[in-house]
């Protein structure tokens, strides 16, 4: 597809998705494209089953316009792979979740991917008669853009394994992989509210710390797709050794695992075993739990200096378990950010409270984004 037509197609899809149901004439008006151009693109999207025609609107005069919507019979399989589990879901083109399941993740990549494939086959069997566009995967690491394999994943021992190829062979559909933070940021671009934002950073706080950035309107990926590993930027010259092999990584002070470590150091191994346990204790008034979460928040805020100095973002988005207690930890993070700002206007803070949904929608957005850059020969039923 030629670059101009590719750009026009993306624009038509964006206008349609955000304003559906909408007519061809209205798409042309909102996009600024010629009506003939819009009609040609829409006809192609209907042929590909991305778009469907609906009702005809009555008008006082002239031709009656046919309304268009995204095709809710075209579905996507998505997965959010984490160090201990993979959350699988069925999503439609509007980002709605239709079904969900969880499978365990094990160290052996072949067995782990086979479990994911089995879970996806089970999900697909529940939607007889639907069309499947493909599979989108978010992973806790960086994906090499040439090999499409994990190139860096300190918390998942699957580096180098052909996740994409194995799943494509098992499921007979196209598979796309992306770093979880990148996926979440793409989700906000595709499904969220980032119109007009050209510079933004998304920070994920979970078992580790990840980041993604849009710089001057483009997703920052780096030469081999490894850009954005802010969790492994040193913020101290001491501390526990990170899974990456270094000491002093931001992840070791700001992640949810770090919060649990602070709590266990205080309580001598007693109490919370998950970050949800710790947050529940904190919400119920446990002082040790609150202190651990506050300490985590302070370190998250300290790392914001790296974020603001490196990217000068208009917006910083937070996603992950920490957002569930944002009422308590948010002011601490905000105060540290203000104190450590290098200069310029303070970025707007946006909290994505449902981190699981953000990652899964991100996996869908990765697949949609990749499909927007070329025309598929066919969809798979």
C-alpha cells in the first residue's frame, strides 16, 4: 500500500471508529478527504470485514446516507504474558472484552506457549461463526523488530524463543508481539483519549517497572526495539541485585516486588504474599503496609526525574497495581515529581486504573496497528 493511501486509510478508520455510526459523507467532512477517496477506502474496509454497513438514514432531500460501523463480528485473540501467568481474552474492534481466561506460565517456553495456544483454542471455540483477525501479545520485555522474538526480558526466561512463530503454527492466524508498556501506550492512542498529544510517557508499575514513550507523535522503539527500559536505569549505587544482573536499578526500588520486600523486611517475613494483600492491609490501617507502599511511591517519584529530563513529556500515564491505591500514593509521587522536575511545564498525570484491561487492549492495539500498515490477503474464520 502506498504511503499516502496508507495514511488516508488510517485516518478514515480513526474517524469512523471514534464517531460510529457515521456516513461516508460525514467521514469526508471530518477527515478533509475527497468523497471519492473515502468511498474507495470504505469499500476496501467492507471487503476486508473491518467495517459493516447498517441503517439508511432518512433525509429531507438528496441521497439517503448509509451508516457505517466497525464490524463487531470480527474478533481478536489477545494475551498479556506475565512472569507467572498469561491472561487471555477475546476482544472486538471497539476494544470490548467478550471472554477471558488465565493460564499458568512456566519456565520452559515451549510448554508455556503450548498452554497459551490451548487456552486460545478454547476461547475461540466459544465463538462459532465469528471471523478472527489475529492474535496480539503483550510481553514483559523488549521485542526485536527484525526477528520478532524476545530480545530482553529479565523476568521471563523466554528470550530467543519463537513465541510468534509457534503460536502462528498452532492457531493458523497472524500473531504480533509487543512490549507491555508499548502496548499500553498504543492502547491509549487507539482506544483512549490522547488526541493532540505528541509527547507522552507511560510507566508500568507491576512485578517490574517498564516504560514507553511517544516522541513528536511517534512511538519510540530504538534501533532494535529495545528503547524504553527505564526500569533498569540506575537510581542508586547499592541495593539488591536486579534480574538483569546489575545493582541499583529503579525497578528494584519502585516495583511491587520492592514494596513487598520493604514490608517483609519490617515484618520479618510475616503477612502479605501479593501486592493485593499488601494494599488490602494498607487500606485497613496496617502501618507497616502503608509505610512499604509509601516508600515505593517515593522511589517511583524519584525516578520521574529520569522520565522528565529524558523526554520532556506533556503527559505521564501510570498503569499497574499501584494505581489501585492512587488516593494514598499519588500525592507522594506528585510531590517527588514536582521537587525533581528539571524545568519546563509540569506534565499532566493520567492514571489508568485497570492495568489488566490496558495491557489486553494494548495487545489488541498492537495487532490493529500492524494491520493498518499493510493489507491482509484474507481473514481466517
